[in-house]
C-alpha cells in the first residue's frame, strides 16, 4: 500500500508542478502586456467620424470590392505545370540497381 501512496504523491507533485508552471507563464504574460502596452494619450480625445450617408457607404463598399477583385486578378499565380525533366541515372546508380535486380532474381531461384 505504501507504493501506491508514494505513486499518488509523485503524480500529485508532477501535476502540481505542471499547472504551477502554466500559471507562472500566464502571470508573466499578463505582466508583460501591462508593462509593454502602448499608453493611450489622454490629452486629446479622438474625434468622432462624421456620419456617412447610406448611399455613399454603398458606393465606397462597391469601389473597395472592385479594387480588391482587380488586385486579386493581377496577382493570380495559377499556371499550367511544366513536364518534369527526365531523370538522368549515373553509371554508379545504374550499376547498383542492376546488381540489386540480379540479386533479387537469384534469390528467387534458390
């Protein structure tokens, strides 16, 4: 029974270390984001954009969609694939393959 309790203690210690490391990493990420985040300037509030009429919004959306489609059409990289070049077998490769084939052929006869 003592072996079982010892194995449970080792398991609990290992799992505690893993979760402790995860929590430590999470805490470090939170602290890094707090200290390295850019501070918003509180001096001037950001101006609110003027409301755009619905017709102008639709025209702008259509112009953006056309521009994206034209840019995507110009960047298309689809081309037919060329035939791969034939493989050139060196004399050494040809000798090795011939030897392997003859050995396979000889082993079947026995």
